[in-house]
């Protein structure tokens, strides 16, 4: 079976890491190629796996009608050259254009919604354009994969498509030998992983940290437009010496293994991979209760779920873990167990492969019905 994966951006992000996991997991079993809108991190990684990767020049993230039309025709041409059995699109922009192109090329398509364009926190412009676009594109999809049940329910609430076409496949990640010892002595280290962008709420985290009397060290992993403002905030709060801004890192597993606590302050999410990485390492989690976060973090069991924007509650969650090595160990062990039983790579790959087989079977049935109809018409014409 040949799969063509399509994604808009080539940056280091959750959707891109998820796609790389699919490529790594399926490389011995499927023929695969990738189309992406720009050069960058993802393109380099895909080609290092020995998988063909095509840059689609007019596939850009902002809404640009002329470029979007050109990108759609370029995608049709790419699909016809690659001749895939299934086109699998990721992220909103190419999710619409890629499914349109697949429809025009006569190839079944699947879409993964990492987060919907109408999720909480997105602009009214995205919602105004995105909702009708997603409803239309859903008609061209064999299945729509949601990375969390919260995502699936959100799509149902906006009547994107019928329930039978929407399914949930939680993200899964490959295991790692790197393990944390959250109960170990010393000043606790808190790791925060996330792009420095308005979606995240790192400023709230810094404010909560500044109010803690117990000592803690913080590693902020990620880069983006709000990083300078965050560094200024840390200076103003008098905690700059306790916070290391590391920028983008490719050794997150090792950083987590050296930490005591993982934190994710955020305003909206689909189903963050960073939490799964923390659970895999055996770390307790303090995270904003948005999107599908509660499907990984069970409040009071493997971490604390905090209402979005509640600085006091975030501070208290951190304080409890900073002050109790035993609680850190207990929650970290439960998190590791939940990873092993629910969020492994094998489980995700198995479910995704079933979606591909369903898409090809549906396409074959449609073709058989079409050919049968044509034969019937030809017989009728003879008489």
C-alpha cells in the first residue's frame, strides 16, 4: 500500500513529530511519500529516513486565494505522479486543499485533526472560513481521525460530518530508555515544553512560580514570537536566575529524564505530545485542563489538572509536587503505567492502518458500483 502524507508547515511542532512517528513506524510495511509547503526541519527529517519528500511552493499557511488555487492544482499533479492508494492530510490548510485534490484525482483521503480551526482561542476569521470549509471537505474524506475524544466531540457539536465518519485515535509515541527519578533529592527541576506563542500560557506559569516560596529551577523548552516578552516577564518578576530559556531542543527526552516535574500551561490544545513524553519518562504533570489533556492526565492520579487561566491553582499544584518527593514518585509511576497501556506507538499504528484499509475498501466498492452501473447502461443500450 502506498500512502501520500500532506502537511502545510515544516517546523518543529506536534503535528510534524506525529507525522515523523507514522513514517518511522510504517517504513518497513508501507510505501510512503510526503508533500509539504516549505523546506525546513520536517523535510530534512523525512529525507533522512530515505522517504521521498516534495515541496509544494504555493502551499502556505495564511489564507491567500490565488496561492490556494495554485496549491490545489499542484497537489492534484503531485497525487497523480505519486499514485497513492490513500492521501493522508494533516493540519487545517492542507486538510482542506489536500482532500479536494485527492477528490479531483480520484484517490480516497483521510484527515487527521490535530486541533480544529474552530477550537477555543482561534480567531473569528478562521472560524468563519474554517467551519464551512471543514463541512465541505468532510464529504471528500473516508474518515476523519481526531487525536482526542474532546476533538471528536467538538467536531460533532459543529456538525462537521456524521458521527460514523469521525473517530478517535490518541497519539502514541515510541518508547525511550530515558527515565526520570522524580523523587530524588535536590532542588526540583520543572520542565515546560511548548512553543512560545499566544496559544500557550507561559506568562501565567512564570507568575505562579514567582509566588512560590519553595525553591525550584525551571527549564523552558521552545521558541517563538513571545519568547522576548517572557524573558522580560521573568526579569520583572525577579526569577530570571531560576529560569533557563533553552529554545528549541532535540534532546527533550534527556531533559525530562533529568527533571522532577513537567508543566504545561496552555489556553487550548488538541492532545499534546509533550504530556505523553513526560508520562513516558515517569514524571508527574501539572497542566491546564483544556482540549484532550484530561484524557492523558487524571487529576490527583498522575498529575494535577488546572482550570485554564487559574494562576493560584497552578501554583498550588506545583507547590504540592515540589514539597513531596513521595507524591512525585507515585504520580510518575502511574503516568508511566498509563503510557504503557494506552499511548504506545504500536496501538496508534495498528488503528491508523485499519483506517487506511477501510479507505481503500470503500474506494474499491465505489469503483465496483460505478463499473457495474456502466455495464448495465451498456447492456440497456444494446437493446
